[in-house]
């Protein structure tokens, strides 16, 4: 999965995936001391992206967290160095012997975009099956909360679920949808190692995953320990 | 701050702020059963953005969290409806009477981008002063961890700090840099209300803020309660 070669980077003025929109607006505020309105004409560039779901999957048969591991180009790009091919070309290179694919590997919660008109919980259920291989009943999916991802640029909503699964619900390998180019490894982390895992800075991971583990230990683990 | 009017949205093919890059690469993986290499040529659109800092500011004189409140155009755009001015124009409108600015208001941790070559802690210190009005000594800034913001598109690194402040360190109003167009309100939330506040889904907030509060209660609050 992390065997990445032949890396080039080009400008991309007409991306299908990243479409900036410019919002023009007036923002007024009342000054604290004076009572005059202070109008300010502003612009802000943003982009519309799909809302998403993220799911903390906990296998209670064996007390392990189920995470997904994948190569993320954006993180690889962020952690490597671009070099120009030549002065006349827009094409830049990344030396994949100096910057191995391993630096772009992340560990994340099972997650996906809300691109269908089914319930958000049905989408979460589908991602748990596709990515992790568990057929989780909707009753085992607990909606925890929602928050905004990327307040600066996208502003999209992420709904966070907790899914309790058992070994009996494991019906496949997971791994994502190969036809969509997904290459995902399913990773199991024992509950005792969970906190250390998400606080390990050498591991690329989104902050939502750290929140999920703190939430689990604050709200769930004591219930399992007692039972 | 939330008095937003005259909102239009235009396409933006040449944003100064959102510059997509297209990464071309080969990704190989070993099939589990077969031993053949399976090479896959891929592209991914991403954008380079600055790394950032986020700071949970806790005022121990009065046991309050210090948050920042601001209007976020990306969230406003996400939660409102665009209507075409006419069929020949690219300009779209948002009806600010139907979608008041209030829907784009967020509560966040004090935060900023790493755009100077000083230490990351110095940048965090500067943001606490600019946004919240506290002159916090570097010794009171505790680096907690790092994580990736936006694994799909940006991959940038955010460093999370905890800043313990007192009323004596309050040297200004905060509010951000007016010359840079920042309009920020400083909000105080009593520690007893913190968890309810960040789990309130009617409040727009990033997940990093929820993590910060969970981290505080797991690691810090007991120390203060005892003292």
C-alpha cells in the first residue's frame, strides 16, 4: 500500500474535486464604545464539499478498536519536498526514494461522505461494511454528536457514530471499494493501547480520531469493564 | 458581527487562497493471496495550506474556558441556499433575510496559522494575545500533541497547546487583527458548562474543540479541583 513511485505534481486550475467559490458580503458590527455601524465589504474563498460520517468501531468480542489504514496523497504532499523538473515546466517531482510512501500513511476512523439520500446512519452502516467488513445492525450504531470539519475552507458537517460490533458480524475483509481505487487495511488496536496509539505523534491521524478515543474512555469503557 | 448582507457567490478559478495541485503517482500493493504486484496509476487533487496551532486557554483565576466566536463564510455557505441571479450569469445569491449571518457563527479554540519562522510555541503565544488579550508566558504553554487537519485535501499539521492564564495576564481586549479583517469576540465558558457547551449540536464548532475539552477533563481538571 505504501509503495509509491513516479510522483509528479502539476498545477490544477480545473479540478473536479476542489472547486473554489468566492463569497462576497458585507459584515457590520457595532463598535463597543461608539454607536456607529462599521460596515466592511469582504470576500472569502471557500469550497463546497460533501458532509461526512465517521464511526468509532469497537469489537466487544475481543475488546479491540477497528481503525482503517490508508495512503493519503495530501499528507504525502505536505510532508515531502517538490523539485522543479526544469525551469520551463510546470511539472514538479517528488523523490519517492527520499520521501517513501510510508510518510503518507494515516490511521483513521472508518469514515465516508454523505453522497446518498438514505439516512446518515445507513451511510455509516455501509462504510463499516465496505471499509471494515462488519455487518452492523442499525440498532448498534449510536449517534454521538456532530461538528464542522474545516471551518476555514469547507465548513461541512461530520456526524460521529459509535458502532459496537462482535466477531459474528464480521462478514468480509473490508478494505474499501477497489473499483473506486480505495486501498484500505483494517487495523485492530487493543483497548488498552488505544490512548497511547492516538497520542503517538509519529502516527498520522485526524483529530476526530483522538476525540473518539477520549469520548470512549469517558463514556463507554466503564460500562464494558463492569459487565 | 453576525449582521451579514449583500451576499453573492461567484466561481473562482484563480483563488489566492485555494490552489489545487494534482499529484500523479503509482501505488503498488501485494495481493494477499497472489504474489503479483498490482500497480495502479492514480491522481489526487490536494492543496497546500499552512500548518496551524490551536490553544485551549483556561483562566484559572475564575475557572473559565476562553473561546473565540466569529463569522465563518465557509459554514454560512454550507448551511444556506444559492440562487441564480439569472440564467446568463455566473453570479449566485444568498438571501440574507432567509439565511441570517447567525448560522455562520462558530465557537472555536484560539488558533492561527504557522506563517512565521519563530517557534510554534511563540506563534501560539501570539495568537493568545491577539485573539484573547492574554499575555501568557511561554512556560504556561504546554504542547499536548499534533494531528493532521483535513486528511483528504490539505493534510496540514496542527499543534495543540494548553495555556493556563490568570486575570493578571489579561492585557487587552483581544478580538484579532482588525487590519486583517478579523472580527472576533472573546467568550468565557465556566468549566462546569464546558462539556455541555461542546456537545451542543446547535453550536457550530470544530471537532478539535471537543477533543480539547475531553482532554482537559481527563488530564487537568482533577489537578485544579485538588488545589
